[in-house]
C-alpha cells in the first residue's frame, strides 16, 4: 500500500492501514538490516517521520492519541540517532567539498571529512548497546501498531474533510511563521523550523494526493526541492556547532578557518535560494489552501455515493 489516504475508503480503516504499513516497514528494516544496522536505522527513521506527519492530520479529531503516539515515535527515533547523526556530518563534508572555492579549501575539507569519518567510526564502535536499542525499538513499534486498534475517528466525509482542513491550515501557519522568522532573524533554528514544516507539507501532499493528483504532484516537486536545500543548510549548521564546541577536532587553525569559510559561503547561497522557493511554494494563504482541501476531500469521498441514487433511478425507469 502506498503512502496515501484514499478518500473513497472509510477514513479510520484507511488511516490505520497506512500507519501500520509504515511501522511494519520500520520493523522490517531493523530486523533484516539488508545494508547493515546503520543504514537500517536511517531507513527506519524515515518511516518514523512519515508516521508522525500522518498523525498530525488527526490532531483535530484525536488530540490525545496524536499527542501520546507522536511522543512514542519521537522517542523511538531519538534512541537510534547517534551514529546516523555522525554519518550525516561525514556526508555534509563530502557535499561541501563539491563547492570548494580553491584547492587549499578543498584540501581542508578533505581533512575535515577524514576527521569526521574517524569520529563516526569511533562513535559506532563505542555504541555496544545498539542491538539492544534496535530490539527495544522493534518492540515499541509493535506497541504503536497495537495502539491503533483503540483509535476511533470520524468516518463521516464532511467531518473528516473539516478535520483535515483544520490540520492542514495549522501546519501551513507554522510554515508561514517559520518563513517570516527566517526573513526577520535569519538564524539556523528558524531555517530548521522551515525545513521541518516543509517536510511535513511534502508528506501531507503525498497522503492527500488522490484528491487532486496533478496539482499535488507539482507541489510535491516544489516542496522536495525546498526541503533538499534546507536539509543541506541544517547539516551545515550542525557542523558549525560541532566546530564551535570541538575546534581541536579539525587540527590546526587554518583547516578550521577554511572549513568555516566554506560553510558560511554555501549557507548564504542555500538560504537565499530557499527563501525564493519557499515564497513560491507558500504563495497561497493557509486559509485558502485549507478551504480547498476541505472541498476536494469531501467531493472525492462522496463521489460514489452521489452517483448511486442516479444509477438506481435509471434502473427503476428501465424496469
């Protein structure tokens, strides 16, 4: 089953089916580990993000369930984060090297990447309890699947449409607020909030794409481009924090200075381009988009029921 909610199906059953599928896939990654434990964790954490975005859509209808289960999934992801976060920094240094301004800067970035790789390997070697953490995560995922059996949502298309519209509006308001913060203050945390809002938006577009496939697909493409830019921006901010906390990690002052210069230069480009993309993506107000979601979901969800009376009337006339 794809990561989508079909409006033609009873909403509770459809919602639970999507959630169970994502959680089951996470369990499969953690159990089978086809590409090793660290890649399995990376893949599982992507599923956890999808589940948490899915749960945001039912905040207006089931706030207690959403609050409890969001916390559960968040905690599962956190206990598996250390090596993956260290790996992300290695990938960031590799990415940054492609934009080196000079041979000397490229050399400094290669040194940084080698250092970060050794740091990642050390963290991985020290994480002796990783198998136990993964086993705990699997059990927690099973409990999360079991919790879905208690979930009761409205299956009335009109009520469901209103709830989805309310959740959609709230999420877009967060995105607009984050965009305003980026333009006002411009700090790394503001861009990180915009990135998280963009990720949730991309997933919501995927979940509801059947109500307007062509438009949703186009928006998803725009959103993915924005999230990619902001993902690199965030990784560079994390790398800056590490350099500030552990400057000696990168050897002499010249290597550190060149690393920080490369980060600043690339961040400036990413932030400029991200703001342009965000303004284009968020051109409509949250109220306008939410109203459209309500209309489209209700229309799609009741399409079959509207046709049925006409078909029955035609049958009676033929008789």
